[in-house]
C-alpha cells in the first residue's frame, strides 16, 4: 500500500500560510518548494522544517517561519518573544534551529549519489544549500537592529518587508551568501531526486520494489488535488420511463477531471496514487476504480493493495448490479453464424463485421433502423452503402425479435449479448431502492477511451449527484470503438489535464510507435491525438526496436523463443515478458510460452498493462480484412492497435512478420533495426 505521509498541504500558522502563498507565486520553471517535509534519519530522529525551496539557478534553501508579533530580547542562543495571543515565551534562536535543519537535510542529500559530481577531484554536491529565517510579523528595520545581538549572519533572517511580493523575495534569495554559484540550472533529473528526498512517496517502484523513477510535478499535483466531499448522501429517485432525461441532467453536477496522456505518461500511476490519497484524506468516502478488462483491474488492485478502494472491471460490476437476474451473455457471432451466414456472405460482408456493427448500434443506442440508414459510419474497413445497411437492418430486426421473445419468456437476461449488459444494469439501477444507485463518492476510470456511451449511463447512475468522476484516457490507444466524451454525455471542457512525457518507454520505442501515428493523416490530424514530448530528459534512452523478417511460422516461433531465453538469462523474469497478438486465432501458436510464465494474449487484453520486454508477431496478417475491401480508416484503426501494443514495452520491443511486411508499417522502418 502506498504511504502518503506527504508534506503538509495547508501550513498551520498565519505566517506559514503567508509564505506558502508567496512561494506559490514564484515562477514554476525556476522554483520548487515542499511544505513541512518529514525527514526521518537512521536513528529515527525526525526533522521537519517549515519549507524547503529549490531555486534552480541558485541552490536549495531551508526556510523557517516564525509568527511572533514581537521580539522582546535575543542573544546567540535564545530569543524572548510575544505571541499573537499576548503570551510571552522563550525559544531557541531560530537561526540555530534553521541551520540544524539545513545540515540535517544536507546529510540526506549526501546519501544520494545522483546529487554529486566530481569537483577538482573531490566528491561534492552539485548545488549549494543555505538557511533562511522569516519573521513574518516583524518589520525589516527591527530585524536589522536585532542582527548584531543575535549573531545573525547577513541574509539569514528577514522581516515582513521582504515578503510583501514575489519580486522582493526573489531578490532576497539572490542576495544569499551561497557557498558557490551554479554554472547551469539544476536539471530535471537532479530536481526529481531532490523531490524524492523531500517526499519519498513520490518514488515509483517496479514489481520487485526497485526504484524506477519519480512522480512528475504535474502528476503529483493531480494526485493531491483536493476535492469537496458532500456532507451527506443524497438519494435520487429515478423513473425508468424518463431515465435518459434524468441521466443527462446529472452530467453538469459532476466534478469531472479528465487526465489525458500519451502512452507511458503515467496515467494509471496518477490514478492509483490519487485513489490512495483520497482514501487517506476521506476515510468514509466510497471510492471505486473501474477498468475495461479484468487483467488491468487485477494489475491495479495489486499495486493499490488497499481494501478502502474497490477495484473492478466494468462488466464484473454489472454482474453485481444485475444480481440474481444475471445470465452469462452470448456471443452475437454465434447467432449470426447459425441464422444469417448466407445473407451476410451474399451482401459481401462477414459475420465478424456485422457482429461489431450490431455491437456499435447497441453501445450508442442507435436502435432505429431508419436512423441507421443515414448515420455517419466511418472506419469499418469497407464502405457501408444503403444496400448493405438494409441487409444489416433486416438481420438486426430479426435478432432483436428473438432476444425480446427470450427476455419475456424467461423474465431474465437469458439470450442477451455483452452489449446488452450495460442496458440491463442501467435498468436495475433505475429502481428506487437499488443499493448501488448513487452509492459512490468517487468513481475513477482507467483506460477509458474505449468506454461506450451505454457504460457511462451505468457509471453516472452509480455516482452521487455531487460525486467526483476521475477519468484517465488516451484516444491514440483506442483499440475497440472510439467515442468522444461529448458522445458519452460527459462534459470535460475546461476540466482536462494533459501528460505529454512518455517516461515509461525508452525514447527509441516511443519514436518508433509515434511514427505510425504521425504518418497516418486520419490519426495525426485528429484533435484528440496528443503530441508527446520526446525531447524531455525524463524519457530514458535505449536500443531501437527490432523488426524481424521470418521465412515462416516455425522460424518466427523459434527466433522468439531464443530471444526470450536470452532475456531470462539476463535476469528478466518471465512475468515481465509479453507476446501480444493481433488475432485470437493465432494465439494457439504461442500458448506454450504461457506455461513458462510469459504473458500471452491478444491486443484486446493488453489495455493499460506494461512489460519490460514485448514481442508482437504475425504482423504480415495484421491489415487483412478477409474478402472485404479496406479503406484508410481501417488502416488507421489497425495502426492504432499496433501502436498500443508497441507502447506496452518499457525496455525492449521485437516486432516480427513472415514473408512480406505490410506497406502500412513502412513509417516504422527509419526507427527500427531490421533483420532477417
């Protein structure tokens, strides 16, 4: 479980709040500060200065703030003061206290090799450090008069005159007698280590507990962003007849936060740490994390490891909502194969295509056959003229008739398919006394780009009217059907934060993967696609991905097995190796690797997961659509899926094909190592 003993969020005294507001006004690209960081040494001694300020062009300064209204007397060791309530007290000289804090902090810095460099043959910290006392209520003239008696070195104590605005305070910082001047500003890598020292929960660890990096400043701000919890639960009676209207009226009442990030930018990391943080800050709140599939739910649950937050995949939650009426859904494809295969073939379509089309119509609630004839349908891999839509209408009408007869005869969801599940769940939640209606204070969605509008209806019904909806998505990684948030009935305008640094992947993997997106006009010109910052120092370097040409399946399997053995010999565990396959019919060639502990699954199962080593085989058939003609949007859809598979790799990526590499993958070639 994450320990979030974070720096205090709201300083306790008037003077501390004044200084915190001042520090927040300093330029964010030059200054970073932590409020009341807890520093515990090996002897269990605790050090907690009021503030530690990192000045990227100067060094690190420890700040101690005193809220005294009068200094009665002072000497080198003690100070006699009057507090705000009029009481008189004697305290240690604040300069000595602050200096001790600074020395203690420097000891923590000394333990981190990343904070050192060689200077004239000696190991030294890369930056200077200092201490500063702020007497927030004492005028500057009085501070100057006290200096000789208190043995205060110049620039170590300031009064209220120097903290009236950020410009004056920045001048004070420049006038500090730093031990030496920096030749260049403190870089991002060094800043992240400093942040780790000041706030250890920011450290990101792998499955074995080894440090992998640091939560970035934007991520930390999202994780610890405060929310206003409602004073009490409100019950909303829903009438099933006007359910859509009630749901649409709820949308504007949500406190929605959309975290949109490129692949590998840490969206899931933000989500699980924010879940832990909110559970700590609001112990009585009901918090639920919903995912697209069970593998991701299991992965997040292991990382979060707290019973205070419920983590579950969406359809499993629906089984809980539906309760005793639940029946295992059928596959549309099975019914179509049995009852409409000839009609589909005669129309020049395939069973899989029609099944996906029926699923799409149910997801968006487009059940009217006349409206479907003129609906905007793109990206299906083939054109959909009215003649083909009429065939689909005929089949869909017959399928619905069979389903309705089954529902009425059995008074259950017997005969329902997976796309029917959200509608059944919404119907159950429309009853006045359902225990999960308006039950959650916070609902968090991970990898939500593929959540359908019908899913969001269920989610909105489970959320309290004043609850918080926290969403993480990346439209680039949509591997099923993509819907905008407007189509899903969620207003995210002005409530979106973007993460652009793909620090999970190496720079080489990120360049190769994003080359597929940039070369595709349908993807690169989309307003939803996020451009990554691949020049950031936070993106690790690494070897270029491999693109292997194989003679046949036997050679492809043999080469993959050989490379897996090499990685295992190099210390990579089997669970950190994945073989991701674009078609479920091809999985049978790789199941033997599952027995060795490797993750072997289709693209449909990989959402949100990451591995040290990823293999993506069978690319020669990735763009095949059977006997149906393909359009540019179909190619874009497949590229998007391959992009998602590629960005599952943290360190090593091996792509392979048999015979001829599809032309649609040509944009990869400048960024990969091709080999026979």
